[in-house]
C-alpha cells in the first residue's frame, strides 16, 4: 500500500519459509517502490524471502534493539516450587512445535522431570497441537502448565525468571 509513496518505509521481515509457502507468496507484490527499504531479522528469513521474491533488495537488521524490559513494571515471581523453570512462548500452532516439546517432556526420566516446571505460554489457534499440551499437562500436572496469554510486562518478567527458554519451532526465522 505504501509503494511509491512520498515517505520512506523500513520493512522489517521476520517470516519463516513456511509463511511464504502458506500465504505470503500469494499476497506480496513482485516488486516494491524505491521508498521501501527491506531488512530481514536473520539470514534465514532473508533467504526465505528471496526464494519467493528474488527482486527485493534487502539487508540484515538482526535483533539487537535496545532492551526495554528493565523499564517495565516488575511482576511478582512465579511460584515454581523450587523447580527449574523452562518457558516456551508462542502462539499454539503447528509451526511452533509445542507438540514436539510435549513429547520431549514425556521422554525425560521421572527424576529429571520432577525437578522441572514447563510453562507453555500462547494463545491456542490450533486445537490439534493444543491437545498435546493438554495431554502432557494432565499426565504431569506438577511439571506442566499452560497460560493462554499474558501482558507484555509479564513476558519479560518470565524471561528473567526462566532457567531456559525453549524454541521447539519446526521452522523459525531466528
């Protein structure tokens, strides 16, 4: 919509290959105006974009923006009951692979799993994937929790509290 507008536009792409396969290749224009300056969040995201839009000139603008987390209001710590906190954050969809993490939790030895709290954070948009979270939560109620959505301030607090952040994505631009 802003192609050839009088204002410069910085377009920061952060889509994985699957985003182009499923949707973006059908809606993105073949070319963009000279006012559009395209940057990708990673080399992987840049390569994915160029697979479907080879005429786009682009550069890399990696994550590395100023951290705003410390300026946000602190949130009370989560009660982990002394367990190591593993956090998985992302909308519940096939690409994010929460079912892979659920299976990995099942494969842990009981003695290890008993020392851990796995927190899934994300809105359910895929019932087939969400049922894996629900099932592992029923199997190990002390070790697995799900929160559908949290405020921005809370996510940074969770990241600070976490012993590990897990990315189980099948296809991830980062």
